[in-house]
C-alpha cells in the first residue's frame, strides 16, 4: 500500500508539461503529411498529367472496365472506339491508359 502512495506524486509531476503535448501533436501531423498526404498528392498530379497528355489513337480503359481506342478528344469528354464502329462518349476523368498495352501484352 505504501508503494501505491509513493507512485502517485511521481505521476503527477510528469503530467505537468503542456508543451510536450503540442510537440507530440505537431509530430503526428508531420508524420501523417509525409506518409499519407504527400504521396497521395503526387499520385493525383501524375494522373492529371497522364489525362492531359492523352491523344487520338491511345489505348485506354474506363473506370467501368471498358477497353477501347481514343477516336476523338474534347475538353471534358473522350470518344472511345470500342469495337468496329461502336463508339462511346465518356468523361475524361473516368479514363486511364490501358496497363496491358503499356506492358506490351494483350
């Protein structure tokens, strides 16, 4: 019982630092920015650059999984030739380059 009473004043002395709390909060924010926010922004920038560089004849895949070749590009829309004379108009933000085409396999 004496050891419990002796430990209480020591714990109260260690909890008096408010600046340590602020340092820990700032440290947590910096770690989150380095490992979560910064890589996500970098990836988003790469996707935007890829979509801006799309041109007629590129093989693409839509967010829904439809593969085709770009037939026409407007400001916000892309006309994709799917099969034969079948063409689909999709939003530019729903298109990515076809990964199987980039690797050279089909």
